[in-house]
């Protein structure tokens, strides 16, 4: 009986060992590493997930290149590139609803055809026969001696309401403008909050009006209220800038000096330098 039990135990161990061997997999890096990033444009979140193939000494964009002119490309490697927008946007001059999209492209020498499909699956081939939600034309520029070894997607040129989406590989960059409707959101938030604002609400509203060139008299009222009881040097700095824009130079100088003194006391040399530079201009 004991021998039979021992035999059964060894048989189970051998079976488990064989099972583990048969399911074991080699773990190694992808030849084209994956990449993900999220970028805020104003109040809109844009996320991109893609793979980054390398040049590896090859010709990339050409009639006979790795990515032939006029042929559909998955815009990366391994899987369909995915881009997501938290809000409605305008990209390449066309309106696009909030959501996730697969990006397929047809690179050409002077422009790329960029196709955005409602995202359904990671297989780029599943989109080829479908109708895109938007087809865009991306402007192409040659970077000359500057090259990008691994394909890269980036969002740059950020403002409160816009950005540029770039596809960069080797010495080629294709770019699309993106605009977002930040202003309506901020204005609605300001209108809603100003019925019972706190100090920071006054400051943020005034700062936005200053940045966007809106009603500076209203901005001055708000920033003055923000600094009424316990002024901070960064808020005083904003008040001085608004006063200068309004042509209130004497007031701007006085406010900047208060900001300068408080920044020195706090040890914030960035604000010290900014105030000193402004005072040098305003006191001429």
C-alpha cells in the first residue's frame, strides 16, 4: 500500500513538472517598445497608446521604404495606435466627439492622410475596410540632420485652447492642429463660482482673464478682492500685471514692490527676479 502511494505521489509530481514546462514562456522585451502618455490641453485630457519601432539603418518613408508612400500604415508597430479625448475636440479642422479612436495613416512626401476610426480592437487590420470618423491631412516637414531613431507621437505647442499633434520618425514629422473648447468651460465655471467665491476663486478667475485678454477691469476687481485680507506675493504679482495692462503704472509699481518684498521674505527668487524685471520696465 505504501509503495503504491509513493508511486502515485511521484506520478503527480512528474505530471505537474511536465505541465509547467509545457506552459512556460520566454520573457523578453518587445522589438518595438510600447509607450503611453497623457497630456492636458486646457481642460481636455488627451491620451495616446502606441508602439515605437526603430529605424535600425533602414529607409523609412519612401516609395520603396519600410513604410511605402500611399500605403495604409498602422502608425507604429504591433497594434493599432489608440488616441482618446475626454471632450469634443477639433483636429485638423474637423470636429471630433469625445472618445477613443484608432489612428491609421497613409504617409506621402508632402502630406499624410490621417484616418481616425472609433476604437474597437487592437488589430489595425480590422479598420482597413471601415469608414473613418474623420480623414485629415497632416502637414509634413523634413527635420534635416535631426533624426528620431524610434517612432514618436507627441503633443506640443500647448495653449489653453490648442496644441499640435506630431508623428515623428527618422527625419520626418507630420503634424496636425488640435483645438479644444476651454473657454466655454472656464467661463461657465467662473459664472457659477462667482456667486459665492473664495479668495482662490477670485485669483484664478482674474488670472484666466489676464491670460486670455478678457475684461481686465473685471479681472482687476477680482484680484483686488483676492488680495484684500491676506495678500500673497504670487497674487500681488498678478494684480501688478493687470494694473500695468490697464495703464495703471503707478499702482502697478506699488503692487509689484509689495510682491517683491514678500517674495524675498519667502525666499522665492523666481518671483523676485520677475518683479525686479517688471519694475525696471515700469519705472523708466
